[in-house]
């Protein structure tokens, strides 16, 4: 038995629900589709989604105030009728027609099942180049690559998970962007079994480069907060380990001075049509270094 849970905020659900409707006809188990609208501001999209939910026999809830994706997922999990949950972000679409049957076939093989993430074959718009390039080159990973970092390779855009495990590990008390590392760490602490499959969803919600940089800032601020609250180890992610090595060799101040000189040029590249991911790595590292230094001087 499976609860398909979809948190939504200003995303149209027509393609996702139409695709799921075709797939559910092949399921040999009881299932439900539940949608929670996190106080969408796009009223026409919200109204259309509500009508679509009724047409596809989905349970639909709309919040009067924005709660954030983590709290929305928590609500959906607590309301779910079944013991296995499939979370799907509203901006993804299953790549293959047997996506749901593949999920169901592996329900009892691990407490968490993740099929991977894919991106469209072509860049939507030039202003989306940074997010698209990063996603295609860093987030799209084979099963063998993901198995090398079992927990950190999880991306919560789509995830099959036992309800009891999710309710125990989901950081529902935190309202921030970039909580996946914390969620992964909690799963690892509990020694939750994870199965990686080749059963991806395609991420269509590609941000503009400016918006993606802003979310990058937010994710790094969340990382610093998680460290400060001792919710994750200070060396859990590669970025943290690079920072530790630089601080140990007293190279961080020099790097930050050089970065300040060239930051404008770096941003120009990252917001252009052909962003360099090494420059993006440098940008993320230096922004993280600045945040850590500000945090330590408070």
C-alpha cells in the first residue's frame, strides 16, 4: 500500500497528475494521492490544481499561510493512510512509464528507495543556464556513483520511504532551504537501509541563475546554522572539509581577498549562458568561508 504525497507551491500539476493517473492503473496495491498546497500565491494555478485534484480523486489541502516544504511534507506524512510514502515534488515528472510499478516492486527491499534525478535534454532558457548546468553535471548520477555516498546522494525531490522512518528523521522543526544534508545525516545516524535504483524523475523546475544563486546563499546559511546547532558534523560534506583544510593552512584569508577582487567577474560568468562550474564551486566555498567567519566573530 502506497501514499503518493505531493507538496506544491505555485506549480501546475496537470502533467504530473495525468502521468500518475496512467501509471496507477497498473498498480496491484491500494494507493492514494494526497496534495498539500503551501499557500500558493498564483491564484489561477491554485484553482486549476484544486480542480485537477478532484478530477483525479486526490485528497487536497490548502494552507492559509506558507509553512515551507519540510513542514508541508510532515503534514502530508501524518495524514497519509499507508505505511509507505512516495514523495514527489510538483516540478518533477517520472522519466519512464513503469516508474510507479518499479517503486512498488522495491517497497520491501529497503526503508528508503531513491531512483535518481534527471534533467531535460535541452536548456529551457539562457537565464536558467547555471541551475541547468549544475543539475546535469552534479546531480545526475548513476546507481554506482550514488552507492559510493549512500546517504548524501539522496535528493528529496522524489523519495520512497517508510512512514515511521520519515516521521522520525524529517527535520520538521526547521523552516529553511537546504535541509537535505541534515535529513541524510539523520537517516545515517539511524542506520536506515537505502536502495538506489535507476528509476529517475526529471526535474523541470529550473530556476533562473539569479534565483539559483540566492537559493545557494540560503542553503549555505542553513549549513552554517546546522553546524552551529551541532545538528550535523563539521566535516560531513566535502565543502566543509575543504574549508577546514584551508583554515588549518591559514589560506582562507588570502583566498577571500583574491575572491573579493574577482567576485564581479565570477558573478558575470555564473549569470551568463555558459557558466563555469569550477567558478561556481569557488563562489560557494568563498561565500561559506565568509559566513563561517562572520559566525565566529559574533
